[in-house]
């Protein structure tokens, strides 16, 4: 009976891990900044993963600040990144995406902000069932791996779309340039024929 209960707990934990994983997509206008925050306890693990999907040179400024206003992480003109850290103190942690360096191009940002479980409070009682704790650790590790795989798949899709758009844009430019060159050659050909024709007509008159 105890084994079946553990299996039920395991399945429920996996389901909660999968449904708790979200990805967000925002548009940051030119000369604008978008900020988000999370209230967490001390020693809680957090992670920010982001990717620029569209806009300009696919770059943006990133900044993470703590409850006291101290800058934890900052990056300029980054296209993608992954940063993890542990909360030094309890409070509100803010992360911002700034597109102030852009003059007119908005940026589409796809990001995930992961917040781990709050650290368990230590008690003087010993746990009689060590296997139960081991199972919980395995579930947490598996959940973290599933989130990582899911995020990597999402970012691979974004990169594939970006590269496809670049290829299509390059192909269209090559086609337009080829058409332009063909038109220039035709104009030059007809111009030379017309010029030679006029030249020989003048020679005959003389």
C-alpha cells in the first residue's frame, strides 16, 4: 500500500512539474523597458533564460536586481542567455528587458523565469523514511531536467524560425538583385543597339 502511494505521489509531482513550466513572449518597443518581479524567500534558487525572436539585430539589454536595489546580473545587447542564482535575502527580485538603444525597432523576447522551491526549514526530528526523501530528490531532479528539455525545444524552434526568416529574406534579395541586373543588361543592350544603329545612319547620310 505504501509503495502504491509513493507511485501516486510520484505521478502527481511529475504532472505538477510539467504544468508549472511556462514560457512568456513579450514585445519591447523602441526606447522602452519591460520589467517583471518575483517575491521569493532567502536561499531560493532562481533562473532566467531568454531568447530574442524578432527585431533589429536580435539584441536587448538585460538586468536583474535584488530587493535592496543591488544589481545581480546585467548584460548589454544580448541575443540569448541563461543565468541562475540563489536569493541572498527574502524580498522582491526584479528582472528587466530594455530596448532603449533602439531608435524605431521593437524586439520580441521569449523568456522563462524559474523559481525553485523554498528551502525546507530544519527541525530537530529525524526522518524515519530516508527512501521517501530520496524519492522526492529524484522527482525534483527529473522535474528540472524536463523543464530544461522543454525550454531547449522551445528555443530550438525559435532559432529555426529566425534562420528560416533570414534564409527567405536572403533568397528574396538575391532574386530581386538578379531581376535588377537582368533589367540593366536589357536596357544596356537596347541602348547599344540603338546607338550603333543611329551611328551607321549618320555615316550613310554623310
